[in-house]
């Protein structure tokens, strides 16, 4: 009975912390704020979480672990970019309540242990989408594709992504971002730019 009550308090603290972090930011929320909102002492919070950092990791690590597992499942050449993006979206949707905190809180993005891990995951995802020796244009398209997956998850008001058809639409948009544009630069503009760079084109 006691163990069950402690587990419930653990979840209550985590839920409240996530809500407060999303509104007031990680830096702007204190343990005293959480204790006051729950009507308990700070010692009661520290009983479950030895620091605010520990609490942040309790919220963020399950998502990062799931992304790592998803990346590991898609390292074989047989996996297509669409399969990777579809699986990535599924992971983000399973942890959707945490995604806005990672995407918008500068303190979380720059956290000494969370920030580097996020950047490494992003780099690995880009490499899986483009290959290790991709051009700058290909890397830009991969970044746009990942943004196409992330951005709708943090839109306000929230977008309904429970419908599988809506999820397909989102992945379609991300896959489209990976395709090179069929349009070519205006040859007249290119010629003018080249002429301006040559000695004969200078005035």
C-alpha cells in the first residue's frame, strides 16, 4: 500500500513538473514551486527526485531512449527514408507530451547531458536519410524533413494526429522535402551573376 502511494506521488510530481516546465520553463520552475502546488514539503519532492535535473531526466530520457532504439532498428540499407520517418513519428507521438519541452525550452536544448544527445541523434537521423557523404543541399533537405515531422507536434492549438491518415499526410510531406527540386535556376540570372564576378563584368 505504501509502495503504491509512493509510486502515485512519483507520477504526480512528474506530471506537475512537465506541465510547469512547459509553461514557466525548466529554469523558471523551482522545487519549491512544485512542492507548493502539490501541498507537500520540498523534502517530499527530494525523496523521489534528488534534484531538478533528475526530474528532468525522468521526463526526457524515455523519449531519447526510444529514439535511440528506433535509430538502431533502421541502420540497415533495406530500410527506406519513409520507413525511418514513419517510425520516428510513431516514437514522437508516443511521447508527444514531452516533445514541446525539448523543442522549445532553450535550457533543455542546452542541458549538458541532454543537449549533446539530442544533437547526436539529429545528426544520425540526417545521415540515415541522406548517407554519410551527402551534399549540403541533401543535408538541408533532411533537416527540412525532420522539421516537417517535429513542427506539427508542437503547433498551437494542437493538431489532431491520432488519425492514421493524418500521420500519413505528415510523413508524405517529410518525404517530399527529401526530393531534389525539379526546377532549375533562371539561366539569365546565373549568367548575370557569373558576368559580375569576371573582370570584364566589373565597372
